[in-house]
C-alpha cells in the first residue's frame, strides 16, 4: 500500500527531520500550525522522516478519523530531503522514486554549452 501509493491522490512530505516520537496529535499539530495545511484532506498522505532516515511516519484522514502508518527499513535509509523545513507536494512519480530508495530530485543536470 505505502510503496505503491494506492489510495492517495496527494502526498506531502515535511523536508528535514522530525521527532518521530510524536503521535498522531503531534504530527497533526505540525501540519496545522507550522504549515497552515488542512490535515482533514481525504486521500492526502502527510509523510515525516526521523533523524536516522530509516523510518518514516505517515498521517492520513479516513472519513471518521486519522490513520498513522509507520515504516522502518531493515537495511539502508530513505533519500529524504534534509536541508529545508518546508512542506513539499510530491508527484506520484517522485513518491514512488522515494519509496524505491532514490532521491526525490532528479540527479540529471543540464549544462549550458559555451560558444567559441
């Protein structure tokens, strides 16, 4: 479910690290107070990553209550954007890339060709 993103129309991640000891109420407070987003949006997954980057938590609203998803990798780490404290919407392609262990941002750079 989490790897494929089935059931979600929108995925929003909190870049940087989050204290994953927080429960549902703490993560919902981050969504509301720090980013002024509505955590009651159905079919929207909010993702958070801890310091070690081997564990993520997700919050989604399902008609009558919140659901918390936790995924801890047995090997490796998530390639999570670490240097910004912003909420970022991911495309489904970016989300799948993140779940497969790749970076969200493409590593392909466009270089300008200098004219002689």
